[in-house]
């Protein structure tokens, strides 16, 4: 096979013999990577919870998806310009005789830290949780709000 690929037999077009060796090395690397990936791979977790952060002149607005989590299992803290949402997702155990065909929902603790562009007035933060969505209103401190500066003409 190596003779055939390096000589181009049966057409006798000569090719670089190292091309075939490079191809075989790449295939061996892929094979080795596939074997070790299954043995030593850490569980891959997505970013949870998913968040949208918006702002206007006075506030930052954060909306996060937290399906299946009770409000009592959430901890929200704001310090300066950092928002932390943490908690625990609890999923009831299946019957011990149950066999999984697919298991995508995970239980456990989570924590997500978001750096905000400026300081927040922590005394005025509001939170509302409904239908698996938490909505936060984070008022900006007065020094972070945009100021309209009048221009005088002479």
C-alpha cells in the first residue's frame, strides 16, 4: 500500500513519500486522542445559568434562566461591580431499577459571577423570580450615571 501511494502506481505519477507518512501520523494522533478522551475526560459543563445583561442610564438589568430551581435554593449577592448568582439544582432520584437511555439534566451546585461595567447601589437592588426566570434590577451609583453637561455660548 505504501509503495502504491508513493509511486502513484498504476499511473506512475511520483508523489512525495513523506505525504503518506504525515497522513498516517495524523490518523494515529486522532486515534490516540479518541482513546484518551474517553478515559481522562472531565465532565463538560456549559455555562449555567444563561444570562442577559442590559443597561439604561439608571440601571443594569439581568435576566437569568433557572428552570426547575426553587427561589429558596438561590443565593444572589452584589458587591461593588460584581454580581454572583449561586444555588443548587435538585433533581429527584429515579427508581433504582430505572435504566437511562439519555441523561442530560444534571443536579448539583452552581455559581456564576458577572463583572458589571460600573458600581451598583447594593441597597436598592431588586429581584423577582417567576417561571424559572430571575429578573434583577441593579441601580447604578450616582457617580456611574451619565451626566448631561450644558454648553454655554458667549
